C-alpha cells in the first residue's frame, strides 16, 4: 500500500504540472505547433535523446576565421569589418530543432549511458566539487556528510570511484511551455521508475539499507536519482540551481541515493549550441558585438546553472571573461521553482523541518538577483571600492561596453581555486585561510554587505602576488544593522560558551520561539558551542584537527525533527557563506588565529540598538 501511495503522489504532481503547462501554451500556440513542440521537447528532456558531445566547427564563414596559429579550434579571431559571426550562422527556431536519437540503446538505458566512472585518488588528495574550474554559479559551499568527511580525512592516497558526466551540447529550453514540459516529463519518468522499483521489490524483497530512507520508498532508487540529476542538467536555470542547493546537504536532509546522483549536477550543466549563444550575444550587445573583440572562445570555461563563461580578448588587448546567461532562465524562475516545489512535495523527499516554503521563497529572491547581471556589475564595483584599501584582495574591473542585463564581462584574473591551494606549503595555506576568514568577518561586521556564494572557485589565489582575486558577485546582498548587531553578540556568546546569552539572542533574532522542547533548546545551544569553538581561545586554531562539520551534521538532524520555526531569512545566505569559509579552512588544513580576528572586529564595532549591551570579550585563554 505504501508503494501505491508513492505512485499516486507522483501521478497527482505530474498531472498538475502538465495541466499548468498546457493551459499556458494553449493561449499562445496553435494545436499543431503544440503537438510538435511536445514531442520534440519530451524526447529530449525525459532522456530519450542525449544531445551531442560539444563539437566546434572549423569553418564559420564571414570575416571571422580560426586563427592559423591557434591550437584551439574553438577560438575565433575577428577582422576589422563590423560583421558579426552570427550573420553566417543558420538559425532554427526551437520547434525546428531535431534532436539526435540514441538508436543503439533502449530508452531506459540512455540516462545511465551519460554517466561514466572515473577512478581518482582519495578526496583528501583531489578537488571537491571543482570538475569545472572557475564555475561562477555552482553552489559547493556546504557539503554533504561524505564531502565533509573528505575535507578532514586522512592524507593517505586511496583510490575511489567517482561518477562523472561529460557535459553535452543541448539547446536550452527557453519558453515557459518547454520548461514546464520538462518537469512533466521528469515526473512521468520518476513515476515509471517507481513502478519498476516497486515491482522489483515485490519479487526480490526490500533491500536492507540499515533503516535509511531509500529503503522505505521505491521512489528513492538509484535510477530515479539519475533521472532527476540528468533532467536538471538538461533544463539548467532555476531548476539546476535548486538541484545544486539540494546536492550540498547531508543525509539528514536528502537521502543518500539522491545525493550521489546530484553530485553530478555540481559538475556542470550542458552547454548552449553556437547558434543559440550567438543569438543571446546579438540580442544583448547588438549584432556588431564581435567588432569590439579581437577573439572569442566558443568553448566555455564553465557551464553552470544560470549561464556559461567564455574567454575573449578585447580590441585593446585585455583578456576578459564573458558570462552569458541562458535564454529564458530569468523569465522562468517563478514557474521553475513552483514546479520543483510541486515535485518535492508530492515525492515527500524533503523533511518538514526544512520549511520548504521558506527555503524556496529565499531561493527565488536570490535567483532573481543572480539573473540580473546589471545588479551584479554594481555589486562588483561596490566591492572593488570597499576592498580598495584592504591588503591581499583584488576585484576585477567590469567592462561596461561589453555588459548588459544578460551578459557580464570582466577583466580575466589569474589564480588557482582554494582546493588547489591545499597542495601548497603550510605557510601559504595558513595565509590564505586567514585572509578568507578575515574577509568573511569584514563583509558581515564592517561592510554589512556580503558575497554569499563561497564556492571555492570564486576565490582565485595568485601566488606570485600573494593576492586573492575575487570573482562572481551575483549572490551579494546587504544585511540590516539590527540583525548584524545581535548576530555579532551571538557569535561572541557562542565563542564564550555563554548558554544564557545564546538562548536570549537566538530568540531575539528569530532562531527560537521560546516554546521549544528541552532537547531542541539543548541541541541548539550545543550547535552554537561547536560553531564558536574556533573563536574560543587565543592562538592558532587548527581546522584540520577538529571535525566541526560532522558535529554540526549530527546536531542538525535533531534540530530538523524538533524545530518550531524556520530560521530568519538572513540566515539562509549568511550560514551558507560562514559554513563555506569554515570548509575552505578545513580543506586547506589551515591554522588561523580566529579569536584574534574576531576581537579586532568586535572591539571596533559600534552597536546601534541595545548599544550598551556589549558582552565582555574575556581573555580567551
């Protein structure tokens, strides 16, 4: 009976998504076009087709040509004439795109064929979540329980098998109908997978997985997890962004089979075909956009949830990174999130303690900000001014002439991401860890303006200059002073193991209501003590010697069951950044004088409301 309930929930969710999709499109399209788009989109987005591995043409015609001295066929050099490469491309409408059918495999095996297994060294010796370096969008700040263990694991090399997927060239579904249809197709695929798993369990019995959630529901099968991950990679936009957010949770929130497949989501999205890329550039920068460049590399440096990044050279010889947004993703945020929420609700994937409604509301607001590249350009310039006098940091220059609401061009800066810094000497790792924590405290308690995406590839260390180059400011936001005042007090209370102050400030900030059970109250306080541990004593704190993330994960599972109220809105992005800063220091194995950094900020801080309520700093010894 439990199996039938799972299937019924999926069927109900699927019918609602499909009904909404058809209602929207019937107002704008005739029946013939609707049927044609339905068949083409359904085969692609449900996995019956697989796209094609990206292949760059050698000839593109016009006044653009592949430079004879270039080793990369994807790099195009432009002449003096103001002719856009898009003028030589043959464009097709979305309804005319004929997908490449995978004839050699039955439909049920196509999804599995996109994965391949790669034998790598133990996580302590390799990058975590950096399969596509320099990715400006993906959320690898928080880690799954297994990734947290990777960050603090032993240094002895050990061979492990990691599932990977090579991004494919696939047109981004850009209409509300094609995207809603993708969710309907995904729902149908999940329903079919649930039926298969249910039948399998009736014949062979339920697998013994030590009481894990995946053993209870046939929905949470490995094949269904793969269907979910691959559909998100094909869809891109807000759908993929939400998948990335789910992928960085631990098993107390998201079941292990889903986490394993969603790890693929963090490796990057499929990439736009050249014709679609030219259409975006032409509509955003004008058909003569190539006249402003010496060269453009059609092979992306990174393909992420909201856009992809390409290297180019301006007419005056500056190397730049051009972030180009996928068409339609900004307009589909509302519907994407609503459809993801619908599927998550009907599949019962997320526990009630996560307060899905609140999390989705915050995610929606963040995505709207991240899709506005003009806002991101302003944030980048603002950070450049704020950090102009800070030693050890650099913010690249925005190229206004090559930027718009959907394209953002910045100076290309050198450096290696945090996971590569972990391979350098201890002194360098200590220095970078200290600078990252210093930056985090400065953003929150000095600027009250924070870049809240702590993806390691957003911090590029230039070893020759001993400078951290900062990139990607789409997730930047302000924090109100009353909130920051009390949050700083609470950080200090956690560092000083002041139980009474933690409870009082948590209630004032909205983390607690005052009506919680004793077990919830005690778990919340203990979590505060764990977070405050690095700031509790003077001298260097060795992040690698203490498994903070494991302790937080265990306490978090208890809080999910007993929480009475969602955390304040500001906490979602703030805790993502703080957790990311800690995880970066753990990955580096850095020794950082955390209390000294906090004291420096605390003693200079000017409190507003409750101005006289300043906790004693203590000796910290």
